[in-house]
C-alpha cells in the first residue's frame, strides 16, 4: 500500500468531530443581518450560516455561494413558473432585505460522529459542498466543507503547506 | 400505432413547445402560452386534415395522453417541493384574507354564472374552480418594471399567489370527487392523514432508508416511487392524481434532501413532460369550436368572472383588513393572470368526468381564452393602478437628482474659490 492509499484509508475513517472547525471561525450571520453583510462574506466563503441569535446559536438556514445568482438577478430572470416561485422571493428586487429572506431553511446536516467517508458520500449524493453539524436541539456545532476535507487530506499527505490548527480551519473569525 | 410516429410526435412536440415558449418570452408573455399555441397549431393541422393522425399522435393516443398526464403529476410534485412551509406560516393577515376571498368569490360567481347558463351543478362547480388560482409570473415582471414589487402590495401579492395555488389545487377534489359529500370529506381526511401527517413524520426515515440502499440515484428513484404511490391513491379515491403528487412534494419539501433533488425533478418536468402536457392541451383545441355560440358565450362569461371575480375578491379581502380602495384595487389587479393551475384543474376536471367529454372542447376554448385575456390585460391595468406611485417615484428621483447637481456645483465652487493665505 503506498502513501496515498494509506493516507486515504486514514482520511476516510476520521471522525468529523476531530476535524471540524471552531464555531467562532465559521461564517455566521443572524436572521436580521442585512444582505450586504452576507454578500461580503460570500466574497471569500462558499456559504454563510444563519442563526437565530448569537447566544443560542440555533441554526435557522444557510446561504450558499450559488444562491448569490438568485439574490442579484431580477425576479423576471428566474422564469417565475409554477414549481419555480420560491426563487423570486430571494431576489433583492423581489423584496429580499435580510439574511432570513434569502436563506435556505432546509439544511443538509450530518452527525458529528460520522466519518469523512460518510460526509463525502452525502456531499456527492446531493451535490453539496457543505454540511452542518448540529446537536439534537438544532444548535450549530460545526461544519464540514469540501475545502476543509481537501486541507485535511493534504495535511495527511504532508503536502500543500497547509497550516493546521487544533480545530481544523485556520480562518479568522467571521462574525457579523 | 407504430412506435416510430409516437417518438416522432414527442420530438416535434418538444421542439415546437420550446420554440413557442421562446417566442412568448420575447413578447414578455408567459412561455406556457407559446407551448399551448404551438400545440394548437399542430393539433389543428390534424383537425383540418392537413396531416394524417397516424403521423402525428397528438389525438386519441394513449401513450401521448399518459405522458401528458404524467406532466401534470410532475408539475404538481414540483409545486409541492417548491413550497416553503415555513414561509407559508408567516403569511400576513392581508395576504391570507384576500387570498381566501380571491379564491371563493370567483368560485361562487363562476358556479352561479354557469348554473344560469344551465350547466349541471358538478360542471358549474368545476368551471368555478378553474377561476381560482393566480399565476404570479406576469405580475412580478410588471411590478418590478414599475419599481413597486418591494411595496406592501407587491409583497402581499407574492405570498397570496402561493396560497392561492394551494387552494386551487385542493378545491378540484370537490369537483371530480364522487359519492356523498360526507363520504368525500371522510376520504379526504384519511387521505390527508396518510399523505400529510403519517408521511410528514416518517419521511425522514424513508429517505434514510433510500440512502442506505447505496444505489445510483437511489433517493431520486424512491422519491419518485412515493410520488407515484400517493398519486395512485389520490386517483383511486378522488380521480385527481395531482393531489397525491402535490402532497408528496409538500412532505418532501421539509427535508433538505427533498430540496436537493429538485433540480433532477425540474429537469424531467420542464425538459420533457410539462411541455408535452401543454402542447397536448393546446392540441385539444379544435378551432372549429369557435363557430359555436355556446363556446363563445362560455368564454365571455368565464373571462368576465375571471377578471371581475379576482379583483373583487382580493380587493374586498384587502379592504376588510384595513387597506384603502386604491391598494385593494392594485392587489386585485395583480391577481388577474391565470395560467398553469387553471389548465391543470381543467384537465383533471375533464379526465375526472366533472366536465363531460361533450362539453370539453367548449371548456378548453373558454379556458384558453380567459387565460390569454388575463395575461394580456394585466400589464396595462397594473400600470394604470400604480400610475401615481410611479409618477411620485419619478418626481422624487428628479428632485434628488436636482439636489445632487446643486450639491456638486456647490462643492466645485468651494474648491475653485481661492483660499486666503495667512
């Protein structure tokens, strides 16, 4: 078994709780945050979590990078037809002002005891790049992103010059 | 019929449907009208004997008819999936009351109007249901052009249109359902317990089971299976498969997994089956029906009620919640357009027997006329209703521009003025 295969075997069996970043380093806004704050975060991140408030950290939704298209496009360009109405509400010209107006309520989540292989399988199955880690009360505990998994794999391979901290992501805090 | 010609018809229907969609979008009209128009042209090539029916399987072909019905099922499934239950819960009072009034007033006016024209009760009720659901697309476009989409009228119109579809779809059960009212209500209760309550609480386990299978597109396959099973149940009990498809979509809409498969469903629906349904619907319209006085009078009555009933219903509802006449009128006019759900209800009513086959051509013609009229008259009416707001916005912008120019001149002047040296 060569180094790559060995690294992959270890990689697959890693628990998500061991590699997920600290909540403080994650891109998070509250329900009433202006869309501009969301867009500022999305310049450098692929998603933004929306929580009810900073104390309870109850996860309410997510805004993904690709959602920016619906936010910025005029509603007419979304071809408002039956079965495609919800996109209208996400447009700034359609009346969206706050994070709550543009977020996706349904959040793809995974258990913190799941493995990297489980996370990758789920990401592939549903074509998502980010999974939330929440507890039974719906409190945001962490996240697993494709970027994080790439970094972790490169760290295992001891290549790529990834500077790794104890809790995964080395990103600065992105509270808004 | 030879499979070759069914495949050929499918190809032709899709090409013409998409072309029609494109042409109508160019004229800023709903694309669905283009698909219907193309279907009408193709269908009448057969009715007028220009093309032999064996070469274009648009009429009396079980396969094509079944695919069109599948199109309705997929459309409604997609409608359910697209629903945001959380947002529905937050719908404001004005939107809720005006939606309810905006559904029931056209329904009652339609029912009594058709009864006066000597249509039997069941058929009259089905005719009324056709007038209930609004299509928001054209209103959104015009309101956005006018810059009033973000007003309270715009916001209420958007949320009302979602609820309105919901009611329009639910009410068709009463038109096509047979047996006693009590029996129908009991069946409905059981149906909603199974497809609503039970499915709502067990759907997560079902999706986890689908994931556990670890097969290619396993979740999609299992989700489609659920849609078909619910549709079968609704078809068996109410002759309205759409109710099952809509409920399956609605239940799945609460899960992120459900939302993530929407793109796959949309690809099947809008890439294949939905255009087939609209072309098929258009093809059912035999233009010779317009020589009949009955068809024209039905079209006239339904069109008048479609317009007046909605404006009156939504408007009265909004006024009852404290809005003034002007805003109520704006809200009412925004709800005039009808497209997809009216056609879906029409087809369900015909297939379910609520509208007998002998009257089907008249109802198809009348529905297509009131749909066309409703989408054509809405933009100028909305422009008229929002005239003052648009003018005051323009005036405000001009004043702001004048102020900005003055401010710039003042700054330039202060920069040019030589500073006193100490």
